[in-house]
C-alpha cells in the first residue's frame, strides 16, 4: 500500500472531500530561481546565493503555486477549496493539554494510520498558511498551532525510537512526505531543535530510496522508489546535506545497485515501464493509472526540483520517462479521465475516481513537459490542452490545486498551442494483459488476466468486490457521457454482472478485509492478442474461473467502429447458472434512456425484465447498438440499484462513506443455463451508433463470424479485406491456416497485404501461418518473420521469447 492512493487523495482539488492540498507540481527549471523571492516572503537577500535555499524556495512553490493573484477568478475555486478544508481542520484541531490526538477522529495519535493522516492534515493547514489569499495566510496563531502539533506527533507518534508497526507505508512514505512538505513551508519559523528532530526521524525510517527499511533485503521499485527519492531530497535540502541529495538523485537511477531498479530503464518482468507501454507494480498488477502516475509525478518533480543545481538529474536514460507519456499514459487517458482498467484497487476509492486520477496524470505530464525536449513538450501540451478542454462534465479546474491550475491556465491562454484531437488506434499492452481500441468518438478498454497478470488486487479493506474485474471486463468510453464509470458506478453496479465477463453466479465473500494487500492470478496462459496496422486488433483469453469449474474461451475482434465478442466452450458442472454480460450501463440517477430491440421500444419502468430469445439487435439511447448474430438466449433488465462506497472500501484512510447512492442500469446478458456444456455466444458492440444504423448493420453484416468453437474463433470484414482469427489449436479458417495456438490478422488491399501474428499464450517457439491467397514478394518484415512467397505463401514466425507481442510483415 503506497502513495499511489494517498497521492491522489492528498493532491485532489475541490472534488476531494477529505483532503485538499494543491497539486505539488514544480515550475519550469529556468523559472524557479527567478520566482523564489515571490514564493517565500521570509527568504533573505543573502539566501539568494544559497543553493539549498534556492531549491527550498522552488520546493515551496511546488506546494503553494508561487506568485499568483488571489483575486484572479480563475483561481477562486481552488483557493476556496484549500481555504475551506484547511480552516475546517484548523478549527477542529485539539490543542488541549490532555489530548490523545490532534483530531478526535484520528485517535490515538500513536497509531501509524492516525499520525499518518494527521501529518497530511497539517500539511494542508500549512499550505493554506503559506498561500496568499486564504483566511489562514500568515496567521501567527495558526503558525504556533502548527509548531505545537508537529512537536506533539513527534513525541507520541512518529519518532526515531519507535519500531514500525502496522502498515509500513505510513512510516516510510506517507508520514515522512507530509512532514517534509510541512517543514519546507514552515522552515524559516521552525526552531532548529525541532527541525533537527524531524530530520532525524525521517532519516531513521527513510535513510535512502533504495530499500524497504522494515525489510532491508527488499529493493524499492517503481512508484515507491520515486516517492522515497523525493523524501530524501527534501530531507537533504532542509538539513543542508549534500550526501542525502546525491542519494536522492542517484536513487532514480539506482546507482548503488548498478541500475537494476532504475526508474529510467525498461523491464521485462516485475515492476516498471515495459517497451510496449505497459506499467506494472506489485509484480503483477496493471497499474498505469495510479502507481505509474505516481512514478511519473515523483520522478518529474525531483528532476525539476534539482534542475540547474549540483545535484541535477543528468541520466541520459531519462528518455524512458519521456517515451512513457506517449506509450503508456496517452492511450489510457480519454478526455482527461484515467481508464479504470489500469487503476487497480483504486476503483474502490470514493475520493479518487477516474476523473481525479486522470487530472493528476495530466498535471504530471505538464510538469514533465517543462524540462523535456521541445519535440516532446509541444506534443504533450497539445494533448493536455485537448484533454482539459474536452472534459466539460468534471472540469479540470475543480480537480486540481493552485500549482497545477497555474500551469494549465498558462497553457489554455496560449494560442500557439492547438488542442490535439483524440488519440485513435489499437493498442495491445501484452505485458499487462490490457487492450485499448480508440476511435474518434469513443474508446474500448479490455481488462484481461493470466498466470502472469493478476485478475485483481485487494487488501487493507480496499476493492472488496473486485472479483471479476480482470475476467474480460469491457469498458466503453463515450465522449458524450464521460461519467459512465465515474458517477457512482462501482458502489451501485451489480459486481457479478460487469460488461464483457462470463461468470458463475455463485455467492462471493468480500475480498481484502485483512491487513496487507494481495492479488489473485488465475491459471490460464492465454491472455492478449495482436494489432494490425496500428488500427485493427484481435484478443483472446482462456477463462479458468476462481473457485468454480467454469471454463470458457473468449475472443474480441476490433474492426474500425465495431467490436465483435465471441465465446465458446462455456462449460461448468457446479449446478449454478452461468451468464455472459453484454452490457450493464450506468444510466445515472434518473436515466430514462430508451432501449429498443429489433425496432420495438421496450418498457422503461424500473424492475422491467424480459427474455429476448429471438433478438437480433438492440439499441440503448446515448450508448450505441448491439447485434446478436446467433440470437439469444438473451435477457434484459432495467433496475435501480443502491449502494455505498463503504461497501467497497473500509480502508483506514481511504474508506468510503456510508451515504447511500442510487443509480439506474440497463443490463443485457446471455443466460447459458445451469451447468452448461459447450455453450457459446456472439455479440457486436457498435458504440455511438443510432438505432437505424444498428438495424442496418444487423441486416448487412459487414463483419461475418467465421468460427466460434473450441478450435478457432474468427471474423472477416470483406469491405476492409480483413480476416482475423484466434486459433486455440492448429487449424484452418477461410483458407487461413496456423499450426498451433496463436492470434493472426491478415488484411488484403489493392496495394498489398499486411499480416500480424502473436502468441498470447507464450507457449510456442515458432508459428507457421499459411495465407489463403498468392504473394509475390516481401516489402517489409520483422526480423522474427520469414516468408516463402507463392500461390499459398507461408510465414514462419519466431514467437519464442517475445512475451506475446505482435510480429508483422507487409507483402505484395
């Protein structure tokens, strides 16, 4: 359990209900020294030549936003949010002699979870004290109260003489980071003895960024390493300790361990960035949207903080971080929100929904742009401008604090930066079992799992109902409804009926109710797929259900504006009903969107349900169309569901509220019956399509299902010249042959042929693919692909060791 969750909570703006601290974003390296005097009213002229004070002033600006006009209406919302939260906590702070805590709800202060959260609240109060325009700005009583509160926590809670108990994160990341930030803000008013005590405490629990203090043999990786590097750097600045600053800088590159855990290197297993854009943390969890974002923010902050100093980050491999913005983050940011498929257990956090995590990531991208090469920076700023402008449902300005808002304001006011259009294309993140298909008006994300990548992570009271989130859950993002998953979806949706999943309807018990976090990795090998021409894709997953005899073979084919989903071999013997969920759409609190089936409008009353045995197509107003090439047995339901965030998250510092939420849902699913044997399904998603377009698609069938059995699942689009198949065994479909399990896409056009092949099961050494039409010669091929042209050309693809990635060739 790391700062990935608390960073979001702590740094969120007006939308956060518990913590409201401005997003800690540094300004451009070249601008930091120039504005240092404006960001610290007590910095003396003599200090201008002090390298430590110069960087501390820069660190202060990262917390307060530096010089800005409090009367500027563009900052009014963020300033008011900071002031409101800080004033509330200041007003409730207990300064009595016999207190057992600083706040009644965080008692006793000796408990790590309690003093950890107390430091975060003190940072918020200190930020308001140091920020111009709040009711606490420069208040002597507030300053005295802060100094007293810090002494109190050091005496009864966070102190060098204590041994770590409970969650290590509070001791080694959460508390020291908040404490060091607070010391930066109060540094000119902190008695030397107090500062010395706090620095010794932090040095005790975070001596370096390299190792877990409570488990010295454990090397820190990914986001944890980035967090600790920032903590050590702040400790070094406050203590004027050049050795600590060198430790912090070198920690990013893991100099002391020969770069083994460097944040600036690609990994092929475990935690970190992968060349295909994947990001993994906790060894097996797809975590771009939280831990990946924290790494981007922490490393970017330290790079900017130390820029131009004797401890500047000069590692040439920092380009890995730059490339990650385009490869890792851009594909999973949709109009400024972060896709839930890469947020792990954070989906259960009331104060960190997809919009919030997205805004944090956008802010980190803009932070990194300040010091990046111009070609990168220009592209990122254009992308960020588009993300910010398109999210009108939850404006960026309501989600971030003053420092991030200042940077965004400058960007939005700059006519030289045009907003980029939505990213389009098909992305297979083979190293984290995720697939993303993006079109101009919508995006579809696919969450898979395998013996390599966890189906879910839960623990410390978080993500209690995440049972099926990695079983092929299909997220459909529509530019006209950005709140489908952010508006109370997780506490109100039926967690047994997540879109895209095939499930055993057995009762489940809550996950992760004990201490610590854990993951579940299923036993299947196949999860992933291939991408062709950067635009088309096919993916597959063998489902081996947890705690059930349920087995299924699932495949998805992404063809321009359609997603074809096939299932075969659906078998179980437990005497329970098995279902495949086509859709379970959040219609929000009072939604009355029309559901039309085969041209007939269905009843809109809550609680309505029907068996649609002969249905060929359906349309849900505001979402799109659904086509059923093989008909039913289809079920439909309208229901109003009530739940609370507390049902999903009881965490010590992320626990949700008990306030009931009610949302309406439209659900479509296949009922495979009790203990089915070799059942199947087929459906097509047409996001954004009208009812008329859906009916026309159902009649014309521009994409045909060629196979859906235990041997092969395949589709063809004659208009596109596209043939796509996942072979579960050696076989042939429409003349396309493969000698073993693998995913193959072939597109034949007037100007040539393109082929893509992958082994998502990672079991083969080579795959031999036979094409159904003649080829004269090779135009281009990966070095893993050899081609024998002729009337029935053959490709030999060396897939061994490629970790499920795509191999391509262009032929004529």
